[in-house]
């Protein structure tokens, strides 16, 4: 793809950042449109794992009595992605939403991901895969948001922080910078790492929590109304933030739709949600968007549509 060409011409978005027109290279990253995946690691949930302790009392009691029913059913509604992390990055995803957890009954230093139940893949293996992917794509940047931390104490936080620092080393962009593509290329930065816990505050390579606009509704029209309301309130200045284009089930919805899954609920509304995304604008203005997250990325035009929004900055 040549500089300045249509940013959605190519099917492969693995190197879309390096293909952006040079006029966008010095734009702060929080003024670009960046596609992200909500609950990135839920493609690898383990329906033989226990339910996380933060789940509701009702679910924990039901799981205690009927685990063979509860866990597969939870997996149906907790799975928000089907592509593995390398495929998501190849598809253009540049924001990874990592919900980290430690199994309280484990006496090892393995960390997993969790969304109701735990993942099969460990955090260390996953972020090592990200580091290896970045080596093959030296002009691409990834924003990683670590949050939740179910079952983790201070010592376990420090263990994970030291691992992340050692893995990414000089690729970590300090939170003191105003990151742009040109700055990151010049300095060798490839990772913006947000760590939503006070233990990480003293480390300049770790950014604070990234604001996530979450509608918490299964109704796509209500989701859009919520996001439009957030835009009216105004975006945070000179900070990354996420517009969550993800639907959320509740108990009432699940009971009323016993044959559905998170995937079927989401795909039914996807075209409607994508039509809204096409009307959005990146940039520094009050109503501009930055990171846009979605479920089930990689099998549709979501990333292409978000990336293409950046051409509006050139006008």
C-alpha cells in the first residue's frame, strides 16, 4: 500500500499504522481512530475451570450444585472473541483488553484471563506472543490494558509487573510522553501499557487506567444512545479512551433467549452498530472518538471501518 492511498484497500491490516499517510505520523495517538477488541482473551475460556470468586452468589451456588450445566452455559455468554491474539493483531486490532486473574487455589505464579470462568492460556504466554508479533512488525504499536486482577495480591502484582517490564523493556512508551507514530518510531516504542492498579503507579512505563465507555445493555439502540450521551459530555483531553461497541447480557435477557449466545446476540446487531461507527470522527474535538472496541473482531469489516476514519483528519 502506498502512502496516502485508501487505508482500507488491502485485506490484510497487519501493518496499517506504517501505511498511514505521513501527515498523520505526528498526530497524538489519542487523536487517531484505533480498533480494539473487548475482552480480548475470551476465545480461550476453559469450561472445566471454576467460576471466578467475583461472580454472583447465585452463580457460585448453582455452579457448586450443577457445574456440568453452569460452566458450559457461562462460556456461551462469556465468549466475546473467536480469533486468537495473533489473528486479531493481523486483522488490525491495536487495543487489547486483558482481564487478568489468579486462581486463588493455585500456589504457582501462573496468571490467567477471566470472564466469569478462567482462560486456558496464561498471561505470560499471551503477552510473549504479542512481543513476538511486534518483532515481526517493528512499525506497529499496541495498546495493552491490564485490568480486573481477580484473586491477585500485591506480591502477585509485582511478579506480573516485573515480568512485563522485562519482556517489553525499551519498547514501553513512558506515560510522560505524548505518543505519536513518529515519536514511537524514533524511540523504538511499540507498547502503551495501561495497568489499572496503584502498585504500578511508580513505574513510568505503565500508564494509568484507560477510560472505557460501557453501556451495560443488550439493546443496540440503547448502546448508541449511551455513547452519544458520552460524546456530549466530552472526551478526556490528552488521554486515551475507549468507546465500547459491545453489548452486555443480563439475567432477564438470558432467560428470555435460552437458545442464544453472546455471538448470536452480537452478530444480529453488528450491521446497525457498524453504521454508527462509520459516522464517527477521530481528532481532538469534544465529540471525537479514539479507541473503538468491539466483540467478535476479525471476521468482519470492523477494523477496516475504524482505520478508515483516520482519513477524515486529512481533510
